[in-house]
C-alpha cells in the first residue's frame, strides 16, 4: 500500500507534465514579483510610500530584476532535482548553471550601486561588479564546454546481466532520492526565507547588514544538502559499479560541489575564484572521464 502511494507520488513529482506546470508557475510568479518590486521602488522614489530604504534593492529600478531572477533560480533548483535520476552530468551541470545565475543576479543588485568615476578600481562595489562581470563570462564559457563534454557518448556493450541490473537499481535509488528531495528543498526554502524575515524584524536598525547577505539565503543550506546527497549516492554506487573512472568522476563532482558551498562563506574576489575553481575542476574531471570511456571502447 505504502509502496504504491510512494510510486504515485514519485511519478507526479518527476514527470515531464509536472515539470511544465512548475515552469509556468515560476514564470508567472517571476513576472508578478517583478511588477510588485518595481512598483514599490517607484512609490518610494516619489515619496508616496515612506520607507527607510537602506537596501540597494529599494533604490533603483534596475534592482527590481533581482526578485524575478530569484524565482527563476529556484526553478533551476527544481530542474536540478528533476535531472538527478536521469544523468549525473546533467545534474552537475545544473549546479553550475545555478551558481552562474546567482552571480548574474548579484550583478543586477550591484548595478544600482555603481559609481562611474576615474577611481573605478579603488571603489569596493565597482571592483566586485568587475569581478562578477568577468566571472560570469568565463563561467558561461566553461559551462558550455562542460555541456559539450557531457553530451559525448561512447557505446559500450553491456554483456553482463548483473551489471545491467545494478545500473537499473541505482537509477531507481536516484529516483527515490530525487522524489524525497523535492519536499525537503521546499521546506528548506520556506524556512530560510522566514528566518531571514524574522532576522530583519529583530534587527531592523541593522537591516543593511541583513540585506548584505541576501545572496546566500537558502542556497548556502541548499548546497550543504547537495553535498550530503552526493556522498550518499557515491557510497550507494559502490554496490553497483567498480569502474574506477566512474567512481573518480562522482567523487570529483562532490569536491566541485564542496568548493561551490565554500564560496558562500567568503566575499570579494575569493568568492569568484572558488566558484571558477569548482567549475574548472568539474570540467577537467569529465574530460578525463571521457578519455577513459573512449579507451574502454577501443579495448573492447
């Protein structure tokens, strides 16, 4: 009874039809949130609404793009879970896309705080904007290469029935993990947002400091959760495969995720360096993995 209910639940959360509904929902929310945020900024600027706008997010219309971007990133989180049972590389690629979108979102926030002057390279906000601008271009290109490498398929005949059964069991386990991740991530998102609102209410006079760390809300905890999930799947994979290059690939992807998680603990150029290092490391891992796959094909 429980198993049939669980399978039905799994089917509903990870189907293409559900994915389409989730996509439409977040697109609608993104548009509505943009209009509300933009309207709030205009009301404050024209002194119709009296709010002490200490946050950069309430000063410029450009900053209003930050809000819909946040909902689009949350949708990318759902896609990450959606692709988890289907492909390890697609799952990791989504992690890289999420961190790139977070940096792009930060760019919109920093745009409202830019000071165009001859002292560009001595102003903290202008420097961070420069780091983020260059990092986003580099990351976009690295993700493109990673995507190209992940699409390379090398046909290897599976003659061992036990190996094929193990692969199917491992895929089923990933589906179960993905289905459980959806409600966990949903609860985590609500908890992170509510905790942030409570912090604002408690430390209202220091709201500028609270808004300063707004980029880390939810995603810092989310990537910690991903590390735990990745380690569990790695350990489970040992029951179904002993292929050295796949074990190293999965282990390397965990290291990449840890580096992304660490990037949330630092600011400035170190944040950008850690993110770029994480993606470069993951890219090198998949390039070397593909060379192993190609050699196996030649040997067979």
